[in-house]
C-alpha cells in the first residue's frame, strides 16, 4: 500500500513538472513578439542638465551617495513590493523608498524591509538607486 502511494505521488509530480515545462517553453517561443511590442521601462526619465544635481546621479548609487549630491529630500516614503512573501527569494527589491525633491524630481531606491507580526511589512532603510525622474514641476507631496 505504501509503495503504491509513492508511485502515485511520483507519477503526479512528473506530470505536473512536464506541464509546467511545456507552458514555459510556449511562453519562451512567444517572448520575442511580446518584447518588441512593449518597450522596457526607462530608469532615468527626463533630461536633467549635466550641471544640475540630478545630472550627476548614476543608477546603482547608494542612498547616502545620492543624498550627498542632491541634498535633503522635501519628502520621503517607503513601502513593500510584495516580494517579501515569496519563499526563497533573496533579492534586494522587497521594498522601495521614494525621495521627492521640490522643483527637481523624484528618486526611487530599493529598500530593506521590516516584517512585523501578522504578515505586516514596512519599508525601511533605502539601499541603492534604481529610478530617477527629473521634473522641475515636481511638488513635495508624496503619493498616498
């Protein structure tokens, strides 16, 4: 009886893996068409002048390096991206932090997260720069 359960389990597992692999190969076959239809999101938006603080920023800078160049932000916020709930996910983009600079634009950083009881997540320490948006019309109000 125990041997029959093992064989049944292995058979079902093999069928499930085979269908996942087949679906994945179908997606890969369609990938070039989807990639050409939808352009990749830019990480630097706008055209900051070279002599402005935003013109001196580089993607991948640490939070401290970016703030040393641009100065103190007008407002800041942080949040979790949802990836903190993925088992065995060890990437650094589980959280995001936004720094808004009045009259200059926005900077977005990967952020570490703090997990609280009852699956509550809070974005915390900004890590590295992932997105720059230069916009002289920016106001210091953080999105809600």
